[in-house]
C-alpha cells in the first residue's frame, strides 16, 4: 500500500466526517439547549484514521525479512538491475505513454 493512497483516503474520509459532524451538530443544536462538545482538529482525525488503517493492514512477514537478512549477511542476495529499472519506469510512466519503436 502506498502512503500517498492512504493520505488521500484519510483526506476523503475527513471531508465526509466533517459533513456528517456538521449535520449532527445542526440537529443537536435544534433539539438541545446546552450540551458538552468535543472538537477534534483535522490533524487528530488524520492520526486516528491512520491508526485504523494500520490496524487493518497485514503484519510484516518476519519470515521473509529473516530470509533476506540472512542472504545479505552471507553475500548471496542479488538484485537484478533490470527489474529495478522496470519498476521505476512503471512508477513514473503509465503504460499508455510508452511507445516502443
């Protein structure tokens, strides 16, 4: 999961939450004369949403991490530079913009 995806989801969720909160506040104001309220800043809502997303994400694969660490320490870990270049190109250029000659 990309962090940018998470952040944009948080912003969208916050906008929806703010609208719902305003609607509830308007309803409460019309029915109650005095009540206690709690106002959360957008930053605290972002932190809360991030916690919820992290709790739903899968745990790190410790077996894979141990295996890679052992390969690195033994000097047997190999990274294919073409694979890295391919992933970089995929990240920066959508497929429809690449023209092969």
